[in-house]
C-alpha cells in the first residue's frame, strides 16, 4: 500500500514485536487492530495477535518492518492517520477520526392544539423568565399524541453541565405543576454544540 493506515512509534513497535515473538507454534502472527465500538466521542479498539492466515478475506494487511498489522476493510477509513505510541500506562492509540454523531429522529407531533398552547404559555410566562438570568431559554418543538412535549434549550442552557438539572428540577417541575395532563418532557437540544452534551428524556 502506498500510504500506511497506522503509524507505530519505534519503541511501541519494538515492544509489540517482542510480545509477538512469544506466540507459540510456527505460524506467522500479526497484530490485529479492530474497532469494537464507541466510548463517548472516541472509538474503542481491540488489539490481538492472530495468525496472519486467519485474516484474509475482508481484511487489509500492511507491513511495519517484519510485523504484519491487519485491519478490517470497513475500519480502514476510520483508522487512517491513527498512531500507536508507548506510554507509561502501555500502548496508547491516537486517532484523528471520531465517530459520526447519530442523527436524532425528528420529534413526532406538531404545535397545534390546546395542550401545545398551554406548554408554550408556561414556557413564555414562567420558564423563560426564570432561566433568562443565566442566558438561557427554552422553546417548544412539538407535542405528540401521547401528550409528550419536546423542548429545545437555547443560549446558556445549550451544552451546559447544569442543563439536566434545569430540565428535571426546574422546567419539568413547573410544567407538571401547571399542566397536570402533560405526560412527559423530552429534551431534543443539540448539546453537541456545548461543553457537556447529553440527551435527557423525562416521563411520568
């Protein structure tokens, strides 16, 4: 291959080869690097020594001196430009690629009807004046057939580490006290734009 997928620091490569040479038998063992999932905003990985002959169809192999490093074809784009380094804690993967943010489905429902009118009124008269001092605001996105209101937090509440408390202890409480027939509240804010993204659903 003209360009390597993974860069391995010299000391890390030396350690990997020493460990590889301890594998039993006469088969050639290589380092298998596989993306196994997502943790927060980063991929998770599994590194293992496997016989090179076991990683053929659906895998890509590149050579680092006499070490074969193998990747699943579907992982190559996600691993392109990544590097392995040796730290006091062991091998450390640095990857410039991050998982794509999953698209959130558009909320069901609409802004029509008496329940939506009540929610909008409570937001305008009680909720927003209370959180305006912190530079925040909340707007109604929709109310569905199950009497669930979908809200979007804005301004200082978007991505705020206290947004969950604002929703559960403030907005939710005011809404349920003012509109007993409201079944639940769902926050559909794109908190990725802030410092502490989360998705919070609250139902009775």
